């Protein structure tokens, strides 16, 4: 055997076995299925013709495998949107399509639905949505009662299903107060606005030490009485206040301004109480004999009361008996 003859034999063996070198092909006469090219996809029907077996579909003069039916490098898939993966495996829809009969024979490959489009009942047909992280979910606004939606925790962003995640927390901001107790905050952002669960801002208490307290004046006291209260010269009255509302502390500033205020005041003359003068001399007796009386007096002029001073107290006049001897005529009458 020369090299040419050997090549022809190998060609025949490679291309004819096990399917094409039997007696009958599709449409040929037959008496038994074994006479047809390949019993796995051809059978001898009641008309004694080699025809496509169950699960295979006539396509011109050849049989193509239906969805869910075995296929090979010899028997291709009937549906143009399906593919045969591997050797002697089944025809399945391409990744861009789904089997509307649920990967069973008799179905067709339908283009997968994008987000928001209606989809068939996922209990009977799987993988009908094309967008990653999406699925066919119940939606009573759909004529099929189902629509392609993002699967939780994914949400829609720019036509895609993405998982809404928080960023890392930012650094804490400065305390709201430079001293004493304040608050500080930090934030984080959601990769998809208004879609993350949880809070975007967090706050906590903070302190930068005790604050200095500046002193503040308290209220003024009432004005004092004018001092002195009377006399020939002018007087003064005062009022004061304390730096205690609050008092300065923790290095705070003392109060600025006067602690004591002084005001000139006008005073009246001091009251002068009246004083009695010396008694005057006794007056002449009212009679020269037989008993009379005589008086003396004094006045409230030592000093005279002035400026609301008190009047004098005590008798202003006195009376006493005088010339008590009998008159001369009375003596002769007695003899």
C-alpha cells in the first residue's frame, strides 16, 4: 500500500464512521432503523423512510438536534441561538438567550430580558434576565406578573445591578468647641445614592479641656445715704458691685470697670433744736401790801429752733407771791 492509498483509507474511516457510511441517509428507503445512517438521530418510520428521531428536527436533508437533545460535531443544533458544548452533549441556548420551554425538547431560544422588561414565571423557566445580579421577580404591573429586577442587596445604577456598599468612614472632624464638651462627626458615602442601609453621619462627644471663664459684674447695690446727712458742706453717696456673676476662673479675665461708684449729693442744714434763755428778773409785785404776785419769763431763743429743729420744752414763765405784809390801815383797825 502506497502513501496515497493509505491516505484515502484514513480519510474514509475518519469521515464515514460512525454515521455516514451506513446504507441509508435521511429520506432513503429502509426496512429497519439499523439501516439508517445513525440510530441515535435517524429512525425508519412507518413509511419505511429514514426520518429524524424524536428530539431531532429535519432541516433540509439533515437532522438537527432540538433543545435538550444530544448533539455532536456531526449533528448540529437546530436553533441558531443554541450551541453544542463538548462532544455528545445536549443543545443549550447561548448565554444571551434562554429556553422558553425550560431546557426541555420543543422549546426555542429567546433573547434574555434586560432590567425592567417582563419575564416568564421563574418557577418554570430559569435564567431569563440578561443583566448580572438580576432575576425574574414578582411584579403585578407586568402582564406575566414577573419582571427583571436586581437581586438584593444589588440595586440599579446606570442600567446595571450593583451592590450598594458604604465607603470607609472619614476621619473625625475637629471638635465643635475649642474647650469644654462639644461634638464631632464623621461621614461615609454610599456607592449608590440613598440605597445603603444604615447612617451616613455619625457623631460623638468630645472635649478639649476646661474652658476659661471670664468674670462678669454682678448687679449694683442701692445708693447709700448721703454722708454726712446734714451740714454746711456737700456730701457723697456710693454704690458697689462684685465680679461674681460668675467670678473669673480657669485663667479667664477679671471684670473690667469700677467696683465702686461715688456720686456728689446736696445736703440740707442740720436741724437746730430750740434752747431756753435765762430767766428774766422778777417783775414788780402787783400790790404793795396784803399779798400780791410777781412773774418772770424766759424765751426759746438760746438758740431759736431752725431747719425743722425741735421746739423748747419747759415752762416759759413763773409766778410767785410778794408783799404779803398787811397794809398800814389794816393794822390800825386791828388796834
